[in-house]
C-alpha cells in the first residue's frame, strides 16, 4: 500500500467529519450519519485504490451505511477498508463530546470480515501486552494487567461505555477499587487512549459494535497494544425477546456465511492481520483524543489523528478548509 495513500485517507475522514458536523446538535443521528456516509463514499471513489469495504457500520441502529462488499476507488492498490463514518452518531446529534469520523485501511486480507453486530472487547496498551484473556473473568484480567503495569488495583484506570448493560460490570470494578471512566459512546477513541503515552487510561472494556472493534484492532496493533474480542448476537446483549432472538439468529446465520464464529475469543491478530495499515480519525466534537471542528461561516478547522502501522508514525494534522472551494459532490453536503 503506497505511503501517499495515508494522506488521501485523512482527507476522507476530514470530509466525513465536516458532513456530520453540519447536523451537530440537530437531534437527527441518521441524517448526520447519512451525510457522512455520502461524503466518505464520494471521496473514496476519487481515491487511487481498488478498495473493498470489508466491514461497515449501520445495521444495528438502522442507519445508512457503506455496505460490506462495496467496491470503491478509481483503480490502484488492492485495499481492504473498515469504516465508521461517524463513531458517535447520537453524540453528534445531541452536540456531545467524543464524536469522530473513522477509517482503517490495509492490504487485501488485513481485516476480519464479520456482520454488523455486537462485540465484547478488552483492550490494553503495550505494557500489558500478552496478559489479557477474554475467556477469564474480568476481575482476573484486571488483576493481571495491574501486575504487568506494576500498579495496584486502586491506581488502575478502566474506560467503558455508560450503558445499562455495563452497570453490573462497573459496580464490580468499583468494588475492586478500580477507577472507572464511563463515557456515553465512542469505544474506538477509548481504545486508542490505552496506547497513548500521555493518557492515564490502562484498560478499555465494553460491549459495543463489531465495526468499531475491527477498526480498534487495526489501530491497537499499529500502536503495539493488545486486544481481544468476542462476537455476540443481539439477544445475548439486549435481552432475550422474540424480536431480539430473531435478529440474533440472523446475525449468527450471517456469521456462518462469512466464515466467522460468534461466541469465541478473537485475538487482535484475528481481527487485524497485518501491520501495514493506515488509521485515520477526524474529530467532529471535542474529546479526550481529538479537538472538534470549529467553523466560522464557510471556513472550518479540523484535527485528524493519522497513524501508519508499519513505521508506527503518529501524526496530528490541523487543517483549515474553505468549504466553498470543495468539489461539487462534497460542497453541497457540507455547506
């Protein structure tokens, strides 16, 4: 994969973020996601790649999506792409922090192909690489991570999602003395924080979306961290109702079609199979990882995190955009 593609992918997430930002605070998460998808697709289709979307986002919450198997690009390097046009559609719609536009790209065969379903995730930074095991109780994992980092449990920090499904887990961790940060959404950003030198986050644990899990695996591998995941059908996460079970059975059937097994531990190398990956995330709203977009009239400023896995280069890119100068198919969506 050519080095200059990294900058091309950063422009894709910048465009998606600008499109989502137009809907900031307007209460319509699907409109925000739809705009980001449309721009991301348009920009990918102008990029010199022979790309395939191998994991997309949208089916869980009935949002628009770049669909699995969709071909993008004008020809060039064969590239697999995992996308989350807006990680945090609800946060964008409600004007809350930590919303991002996210993309990971790698050589053909780099990423796990899986349905858009739920995934249990456990992520740590380089200092605890090799000590996690999602088949073991969370308490045992946290004890092992603390030991690897030379910490006591009361100095360990875990980040998770503030969802009702995590209430018992949060209570268990706090009872152990662990410090817990619970954020509304955004487990890709939360995962990355475990690997950033200036972050106090040691562990990320949650049940969230599989697309975010694969994207996270790509960037965590690039940053020399570690991650385990486990695909879960809807009825095991949202409650065993007739509707959820029917949806879950469809997810399990799609897993069979795609050659992946739900309910077993997926190691980081199962989800991200190559170091030759590019990760790009552009902030929509301000968060712990990135600044959000600021806009005065038709001039907007973005901040993007761009990571190349092979050389482990991390760049933060500040860009100023004159929106009326954007290409036609993008300008009409972001203005």
